[in-house]
C-alpha cells in the first residue's frame, strides 16, 4: 500500500502549512514563535527550559536522550538550483540546543505550490523556539521564481534566518503532500478507455475546504457488505472547542437516493486537561491535528490517524510536541480505542517528541498495524508495529501514557541518519521465503537525499535490504506499494519518486516523476528495476501508487499511478498499467482524467488511490480516487472484459479466374467465386451467456477508397457488409457463411496482389440486459480486427509466385538542348523482361519541370507505339506507359517519347529524366533506375554593324564658306550621321550588354565631328563623356530618320540602301593616301550605352548626328582624311542560371572620308603663244629629220642577185602547184 503523505514543515508552525495557497493566516495567528507572533502571546508553561542541553556522551546515546552539539541547518540540495527536495512540508523541524538557553531549529521542506503561485526563492525553513535563539534549517528550494513567492511563504523562509526569543520552541509539522505543477495532457496509446467505467462512476462529496478525499479506503467488514471511508483532515466536528480537528466519513454503497456520507465518531471529547497551579490546562491539542490524514481498513477494523496531534509534555517546564495519534474502530464502529505510540516521556526532537505517528499506515495480512513516524530522533524517523487486539485490550481514556507490551519500534540510529524521514511511507510484504511478512518503509531523504526504501524484519525490526534512488532530491520512497505484479507467487516492490528530473537535455531538465518496479526472483533477490516515467512537467507522476488486483482478469495484477497535477488545468490524472509475466506494460491501458477544476487550489485528483476490492461484487476489483482539493471522491467500477477469438475462413484461398462456378442472380453471367465464413467464440469472467457482436466485413480492403474492388458479395454486389453476430459463451467457433465472387477480368488490372478481407467487430450494446449499470467491454489487448487473404491464380509456376527480371535502358536523340531554340526531344527507350511474368508492368518517366510531354514517336516504324498517359501525382509529373498485364517473359519493347523543352531560363545547365519499370509483383518488382542527363547550353550570335551617312565629304563646298564663330548648326559644316545596330541573331537571349563608341571629336583643340544629338531605339541607355555640344551652338530641327536608319529599324541590309551623294560639277583631285583620324591619334568623345535584354532576332540602334567642323579641314587644303568612329560591344550576362564559358563580344570601325575637288572653269590662250608653239614644233621636227637623214636612216638596202634568183624560182614553183 502507499502511506499517507505529510511533508516536513518549513518552520516553527504549530499547524499544517496549507497546500496550494490555502489559509496561510495560521502562520501568523497560530504560529508559535513565528515571524509575526510574539512569545508573550503564549502561556509561560510552554517556554522551553534553558538549563538542559543534549550531551554527546556514549551513555547518553544509548539512553536515546543523549544530545549532539547543536548545529546550524544545512540546506537540502534540490534536483537543480532553485528546486526543492520535496514539495510541501515534512516532519516537524526542531531546535537543537548548542548551549544552555540557546538552540537552533532545522527547517523542513518549503511548501510546493501550483505553478501560478508557488513559493520561490528556496525553501529555507522557519526555525525558532520560544525564547530561544533558533535558526531554521534550510530545506530544498521551491521551483518558482522568488518574485512569485507567496508573502506568507517568504515570511516562513525569513524565520529561518531570524533570531528568536529564548526558550520558546513550537512544533513544526505539516502535511507532506503539497505537490504543485502546471501540466499538459498525458498521452498514451490507450486512448480508448479500458475496463474502468469512467461514464457511470459514483462521486461522493464532502464539506467545502475540509480536504475531503485526502485519504480513502474500502471498508469490507463482511463478504457482501462494502462501503467507502474518506478522510477529511480539515473538517470540523461536534467536538467542543476543537477547530478543524479533522474527521473520517462513512460513505454507504451503493450510493442511492439521498444517502450521504456521515462522520464517524472516533472521538467526541474535548482536549483532556490537567490542573497546574490550581488552573486546568489542556494536556493535548486536537485543533488542526489533521485527523483523517491517513485512513486504513482491514476486514472489520478501521484505523485513522492525526499526525499533527500535539500533547503537553509532563515536564517541569512543559512543551507542545507533535507526537501524532491514531484511533482504532472495531465491531462496525461500536468500539473505539486511541493509540499514540510516541506520546511518552521520551520527548523533544532527540526522542519521539516530533514523531508524527500516523504519518503513514498499513496492515500486515494478520491484521497487525504498521505506523510510520518520520519525525522521531531528529527526523531520522521510525516505524512502529502493534497488534490491534493489544491496542483495544490496553486502552484507557485516563491513562494517557500507556505502553503496549508487544509493541515493536525501530531504534535511534547514528547522527548521520538525521533528517532521513524513515516511515514516510510503509507497506507489508513477504520477501524472505519464510511466509512471514516483512515491512517496507520509505526513507525519501536518506542516503544524502537520494532516498531509499528499506525492507525491515517484522520480528526484531532489523534492516534487511535497501533500494536506493538514482537521483538526489527525487524523493525516492515518497510512496511504496507491494504487489505480486507478475503472479509468480512472490511479492514485488513499487516505489514512487514524484520529483524525479528527466535530464535528456542537461540545460533544461524536466520534473516528470518516476515509479520503480522491483520484481522479486528469489528470497531477497530482485531484478533491476523496471522504470515507468511520467511525461508531464510537474505532474508529480508517482505521488500515489496503488495495487489494484487483477483488474482485467488476465492472471496478472495491475497498478494505478497518480499524477495529481497533470492533465488539463492541473485537474489530475490516474494511469492504469496492466501486469504481465515480465512486469508492467510500458504504456498505460487507460488514463482517468480529473473532472473538477478549482479556483483556489488544484483538485488533486489521483493524490490518493485505493484498489483491490470488489465493491459492486461483479468479480472485478474497483478503484477509489480522491480529489481533496475539490472535496470529492470518485469510485470507478471495473467492467467485465469480453475476449473474442474471431477468424475468417476462405475456401478456396487461390482462385482460378477460368473456373467460373457461380452465377450472378438475375443474370446469365458466370463468375469465379469462393466461400467466406465469419467465425467467433467468446470468453470472460462474469459475462452473460450470450454475447451480441456487430461485425463488419470489408472485401479487398487494401484497395484505396475509390479504387475498383475486385471482389463483391454475391447477395448484394457490395464490397462491405455489416451484420449482427450472436455468440454463445464458452462454445467452440460459431460461424456465418457468405459467397464472394470476382469481377470480370476486364474490370480490373491487379491480378497479383492478395485480396485482403478484413473483419472488424464490436460489442452490440443493444443486446445488453436492461438495468445493467456496468457494461462489459472488449479486451484491450486483443485486436478487434481480423484479416485473411485470397490470391488469384497466375501463370507463375507451381509456387504461384512470379519473379520478373526487368531491364531498362534509354537514350536521347540529341545530347544538347539550346536555350531559345525550338527544342523537340525524343527519348528512345528499351524495356524488356528476362524473368517470369511482370503483372501490371508500367514504365514511369518522371518529367522535369522544364519539359512537357508531347506524345509517342510514331514516324519511326522500329519503335512500338504503346499506350502512354500523362499523369500528375501531387507535384510530380510523369508519363506512364502500359507494358502489359502481365509483361510476359521475353518481352522486348522499344518506344520513343517526344517532349518539348520550352522552359529553360531558370534551370541549371542540364535537365534530368528519371525512368523505371514497376510492377505489382512481390519479389523483384522493379527494373533498374535510369537517369538521363541532357546538357543545356546558351548560344547567342551577336553582330554589330553600322553606316556613315554620307560615306564621304567633298571639300570645298560650292558657294558655301564656314563661319568664323558659328552660332547655328548650319554654319559649322556638312551633316555627318553614324548609325550603329547591335543585332542578336539568337537563338538565346542576352540580357546585359555594354556598347561603347569612340567618336573622333577633336584634335589639337580643333573640332572634327561636332555632335549635336544621340538617338537610340530599343533597350539602350546612353551617356557621353564629355558632354556633347560644348559650344552651345543652336541645333537645327532634327530631320526625319534617314533611309539608313529606317533600314536598321526594318532589320534590312544597310549597304543596299546607301546612296552616293552627287557633288554637281565638282571633280575630285587625284590625291595622296588619306590620313586616318581615330581614337589612337586624336581626342575621342566616349559614348557608353547599357543595352537591356534582347531576344533572338531583336536589335538595338544608336544614331549619332554631327557636323563636320569644315574650318579645321579647309585650313589643310588638298589633304585627304578618314574619320573613323570605333564601336564595340561586350555581352556581360545572359538571363540564365548558369552562364556560358565565353560570352559574345566584337567591334567595328565606321569611316567617313574627307576628299578634295577643283572647279571645271574655261579661259583664252594668246595667239602668239600658239604661233610660237607651232614654229617651235616645226623647227624641232626639221632638226630631227635632218639628223636621221645624215645617219642613213632613210637609205634602202638592196639584196644580192643570187638571192633574187632563188626567190624567183620559189615563186614559180608555187605558181605551178597552184
């Protein structure tokens, strides 16, 4: 069992520190020697004598009263900085005297409050004794920031650092349960409720603010009688002059009509008194004693305790000590007896003065009582056992210090065990193999705050074995429970550590709590613990652990674990874990959610649990859950568990499509069919003899919604059927038969995948008996779905298993795609099957985003025109081609798929086509994966061309002279225009180009071509350096575009339109070679143009209008010149993700010639010049003739006579021949 939880108090507080922001006023109004009280408010007999001090001798130790030199409180280390070792207050703090009249108090644990208002800044206890200088021993820090601390909590902390008046020592005692947290919903796979009925639960309510539900138990005095006991430790009773003394309520079962819980009159008396100096003084103090903080019943015996009960010690200078007390009720509450084992002469902290007996409580199986007192011996704690019979036999109302002869107690330990809290929780179990039970006690602050749980011999109260916690300040041992979880006949131990920190990330630990299960294998031999961890931060998982018994009747005991501050709005949760042969299931089968919210404090649902009793007598144990924050108790009854064994029987399981043995009703069509039998049997404890089920059968259930179902019921032609199924209990399988047929082969493609048939079943609640309050439920651990499979007979050999061997290859008809071109791409694909038949074989071609599917290549007779379709799945586009069903062995297909590739601008320099053949075969269903990568390139042919208009200037100009200082454009010289065109032949686009012109502007401060206007057409932005028209000459009105410019706009060839300019009667001189004037030998004006995007076939045109500065050239007559402008371009960027390695660039020179001509004029020559010229000519001729005559030039040479004869003879011969 679990012990009741009362935390050590954080100061010298006479009454309990209330949890979760309750009535904190008691800190000031009832605190003895507290931060806000004066010692003069308390009677003189409460002052602690100053002459006695604890001596550290061995004899004193053996006597149990020997003291150790008082020492200041040391701070209990929390799990992390600012985190408390425990939530709430524990056994009362006490003062230790270090010298006569001087003592130091030790603080307990700071109260743990809910997240919105937890006390922060550390849990330094409020120390102090009446008229003594006491200092509170620091407890573990609270988790909330100091800024959010409750004011009273801060005062309690401050009390530990403040000196107190000498001599006054008040008990420091409070309930150890203030566990606070802000939590979310705990998730588990058991979202469907298992067999605790959360719909028809019974709820008992108590007085508001009474903490009704703080302790609960079943009361089963006889076989067929049961009721519920509820502790309400802050309830008021009829006891005179007692305020919030606490009570225990009897709640009848069943709770019918107006039946309400009633207080059990364990004690109707006032505080007993004694006469002191002629005045009656109380010897005990029952107000705020927290009676009902622990309640336990065993058969007909009921024990309830008040761990904050105080009594007046019998000393010369009396004191109040929180010794605690219990009451025993027997014989159906007809007889009562008080049992206060620590109310004796061994008072003070070094003895049992701060014992808090009844802090935890349990019974041996023989009925003997186990009482925990964690405050004894400087909070070492102790465990006390006694027989109920002895308590009843030796009880006397007047004998307040009666001692039981057979009572057993653990003794005082060395000083190193101080502040350990032995007895914080207690339970009983058998661990030594002698059939005698041992007791188990939690020590949550032992082992240097790691906590441990001890197994103690029940005969001599010696310690046998310990289980030690793994994390400091986790409060390991906060609760302890014994249960034979795995039903091996040996008791197992469950230990709660609700403050355990999960440290998955060291920087942000999460307080989730843990429960440890130690399975016993042999006597005192345990397995390594199975650990169940909470999931919600500050949920305090493990605050309560209850043995439930076999809740679902599967042969293993089950466990309930409380997380009282988990769930929505901190309403609390209870998690049910079912047992198995290896311990507990890792995940809960059911989570009970708290139903009540509170405006002041969390409801605490799950703070107290009790199980293992069948209150409604249906052979299933039930569970009580307390929610003291809202004053409610819920009784959850277990529902009978129905275990169904369901089967689907098919005949035959392999269907031959050719064997059409069934005929569709009202039709002449024959179909292949098979029989289907739905069979089930049921078992369960306390269930009716006939169980009605609702069955739902789905045919071909693996096919997605909307897909063609291959099988249908013969009767209704549907693929699913819902019908009732009535099963007799404890009989063999009972069946219902159906006929199922297959559609015609033309209606479906899938012949290979199995035909899955599923059966879902549920309980038919309409068949339950009327008036049945707790309805049965299906077994959570048995699936309510059954499946079976049929197969279609295929031509795959004797094993009916086809294993294909699919091969795939592919290549493109071109290895490069040019951006901007009209790209058409064909993939040549070869698909073949070198194995057995491949069913539903399809070729999948994933289309890249740059491409579009056009169709099948039909012009090539060597390629097979298969059936292909374009499909889109999510954002994936694909072409799917049917390769056959089946694609038989030896198939070899070649096909072509045509694609357009229009979207290449934003892609990388390649595109990828992914291809694969897929089939529905189970083994080796797919081919190799083929990925085709096709390169993408950008190609742009860019040219620059230009023309000069006119191409030459002839000087001088007839009837025109240049002005000395021209004011108008016409006074400068003839018009000269240069026109440039940047033309992108394509096919790709250029987006950023620099066009530069070097213009022959001046030489030696003399102008050459003087610019007046720069005109652009297309995406150009130009600027000049220096500026044009520096003389500010008035320009003429620009004429309309010349034919040359118009030709550029029409993208025509310019030279064909260039006309020679006529110069009238002027004829050019023969001149020497012209001198070229360009940017290498003169000063040039720079024209820079940024050219925007040019698609393939587009142009950008630049026109420069200027005048030849005639005066410059007329000063150098007859010297021909050629004026050359140099235009260049460089493509800097193309509008694509990847750029070509080399971008286009080029340049040309446009020339204008300056030549010279003279006028064709006539004039007269004098006559004498003519006569003289003739005479001179005749004289020269005569002289020449005479000279030739003298030289024999005019003499004729005659030939010899013989030669003449020969010539004559030759002449005669020729004449004769003729």
